[in-house]
C-alpha cells in the first residue's frame, strides 16, 4: 500500500511539473512583453539563409537564434508556409519558449542524476522534489531567453568535467561563453581540475592547451559573427558591461542603487525563486559544502561547489542585480541543499515525511506563481479592459517610451 502511494505521489509531481512547464507558453500573445525575448525573436525574424545570417544582436550568443531559425524553417516547410526561409516574430517567440521548456525538463533530470552520483538516491529524490516544484523553473521555462540554456549547460559542463570528459567539458564551456560572455567565470573549473592533478609541467601545459583549443573552437562555432562582426560585438559588450556594473547609468537600473550584494539576493530574489524554506536552508547547506570540501578534499564534489560560487557570486556582486543573473546557479543550490539534508536525515527514518513537506511547500509557492502569471488574465490585458470601461476612448495616456505594458493600448489610444 505504501509503495503504491509513493508511486502516485511521484507520478502526480512529475505530471504537475511537465504539464505546467508547457502550460501557457503563449502568454502575452499577441503582444509579448518580455524585452529580452522580443530582441532575440526580432533577431531571428530578420535572418535569411540566402541573404543575411548576421544576427545583428550581440547581448547574447547566436546559437539559440540559429537553432530557432532553422526549426522555424522546418515548421514552415512542413506547414507549407511561404516564404519558408523567413521565420515570423511570433513564431520565433513560441519556438524559443518551447526550447526553454524542453531544456528545463532536461535540467530537472540532470539535477537528479548529478545528485545521485555525488551522494545517493535519497539525496537525488530531495533534489528532484526541489526541481519539480521550482518557481524559478516554471518562470524561466516560459521565457524565450537564455536562462534555461545557461542553467542546463552550466550543470552539464560541471558534470562532464566531474566524469573526466575533459574535452567535452571544454567544448561546453566554449558554447556557454558564446551564449553569454559572463559564463567566462566557469573557466575556474578546468583550472581547478588541472591544478589538483599534480602532474608535471609538460603534462599540465598539454592539458591546458587542449582546453584552450576546444574552448576557442566551440566559442567560434557557436557565435561566428562575434568574430566576423567584431566591432558590433565589442560595442554591444561595452554597453552591456556598463549597464551591469553601473558605470553607464540607465533608467531601468535605478532600483539597484544603495543595495547590498548577496543580502539583496537573499531578501528580494531567492525566496521567490526557490521558496523561503529552501532559502533559509541554503545558508547551512553552503557552509556544510565548504566544510565537506575542506575535510574530505573530494575534488569531484569540489567541481560543483566551485561552480556554484563562481556563478552565484559573480551574478550577485554586479551593480545590476536582476533575477536572471543568478538563475544558472539555482541547480547547484538545489544539489547542495539536497546533500546537506540527506546528511541530516541519514540517521533518521523521516525522509519520506520530509519529501512530503518539501513537496507541499514547493507546490504552494510555485502554484501561486503559476496562478497569478499563467492562469489569471495578464495584468497588462486587465489594465486595458479596465481602461476600455472607465477611460474615454479619446483620452491621452502617458507612458515611458520603454514601457512594453502600454503596447495593448496602442490599438485604441
């Protein structure tokens, strides 16, 4: 009887995760309010296999842009849409979101796999619970942006390095840096591996050269126009770096003045991404992971601990502290918390009860997000409906030039 209940429990959670990962992927249609998503989709829509393959967008890498473009061509060909070499903006948005959703499901499976290898099945089940009820995963699986890409490939790169697939890990790091240059912080992983092998200078030099070769090769393959159109790339990087560090004042980073790094993330971001309970538990979990690394000197475990710190700290110390900056570190947080809790529960018989409690807490917080953002009417559309009933049709509505929420009003006002 207990085993049947346990199977039902897991089946229900998996269904919940998969269903709501794909539910409402057309949110915001036909306006699409996410600014980064609009920029990426616009880049896809101006590509043409015959005349133009320059993405003309360098804030992020071009690999997802090309993938979505070619997927769009396939869809156009199968549905006989003409011209099939042109992918429309709306089509690009939906394909981007579908890819994000698929990567999110793959990420949950990868978290389960990694945690099981680092600890045991019990820890893996805990990590899986966190993933299946993750507000962060539900949120970013619905954005046609790069956060799901970065989270998935960051963890996959660390996993490959931990399994001694050094060349594959080097290729993935090249891809990651092509996706987003800030992923360069993860170069600390191969450097850590090389430094802990205690080999002679010649062997160390050869291994480092191997890393550099495959890293650079896959960086160029993943984002060729970063080299071809290097001026546009460097101009874009200069602008993005200025915004991120605060050296270039812009109106949309005003909320970050007088904020304290790390404390800001723990107060304003993590409670909403991973829920308040896991946010509190992450503190002793991180401390325990440091203790475990120093005590056992487990270099495999060290790869994941160092990856977490590289991603989380680099994303937290920037002047601009947007949520998306720490999303790639979330899978590592789940793994570290699961390993910490497994150590606490290993001498008790309350693991099943703990799984249930964490599932309930995760479901409450994630479903509250799903209801507000995906089930209830979009607030921008609600505002338009209110305006139609209460504001004269010839009225003037004042808005900021960059306020995408005003887009629905453009049809009437």
